C-alpha cells in the first residue's frame, strides 16, 4: 500500500512543480519587460480572425469520439466472433484505433469549421 501513496505524491509534486515553474518564470519575464519600459499590450494574445464557438467544437469533438468508440466495439465484436481474435486484444486495440481516427477527423473538421467562420 505504501507504493501507491508514494506514486500519487510524486505525480502531484511533479505537476505542482511544473505549474509553479511556469507561472513564476512567466511573472519574472513580465516584470523584467515592464521594468525596461515595454508595452503591456504584448501580454495580451488577441486573435484577429473570428473563431468557431467553443460549444460547437466541444460537441463535434465528443460526437466523433463517441462514434469512433461505438464503431470500435462493433468491429471488435465482429473480430471476436467471426475471426476468433482474443477479447483482450480486439476490444482495446480497436477502441484506441477508432477513437484516434475519430479525433483525427475532428481535427480536420474543426479546421474546416474555423475557416467557415
């Protein structure tokens, strides 16, 4: 039981350390630029082109991911019962493959959606 606690605290510590270094370094860089008289507008990341609403992108992402997982379970069951592939290989393999294909198609559809807006 002691191993799980150590791993959990190490993971938490690494995440905290990375976040702390990121924000403290960013703050020091900004303070140095302000001391030298740089304009504060360089800290604002503004997009000039309009983007698609967040909810459309989220729905597209979730729908294609769930479609991919559903197709994967269907294909895996066909592989198990028709081709005799083991359950422990067919289901995880096809789920990860089809979920990846769904997310890849989501990427291209989101790019297309961004261009339309």
